[in-house]
C-alpha cells in the first residue's frame, strides 16, 4: 500500500497537486482518467465542479461532492512517475 493523500490543490485544467503522508508532493494530470468519461465523472468536466475536489481523510484519496473518487495507489504512482506495484 502506497502513502495516502493529505492535501489537494487544483493547479490547472484537470490537474491536481497532491501531498502524501510520506511528505512527498506530485502533480497529476487527471484528464486521461476522467476526460470524456460518463457517469460520476461527467460533472468533473466542468472546471468549476472539478475545483470542488477535496481529501477524504478516511479513504486517503481525493473525492468530489457527487461521490466520484480515484484510487490513491494509482494517484501516488502517477504523481511519482513510477509503475503501480501489484500485490501477489
């Protein structure tokens, strides 16, 4: 299990800066993950709604008011440009 997210800041269109429990910081472009997708990701296409992102401290990841969230391990890997480690 990778470190969890403690802070989020929108830094561009569909881009967030994330701070993790290991004190590392990284920027992730979420466009490939949520751009053009339907369902709970539809409202996130609107920059003003995307800006409502916050941290769910219980889950250690980022969330939006409609319940959309993203896997914190994938976010950590993307923020640090490393492959996602899979458990055996």
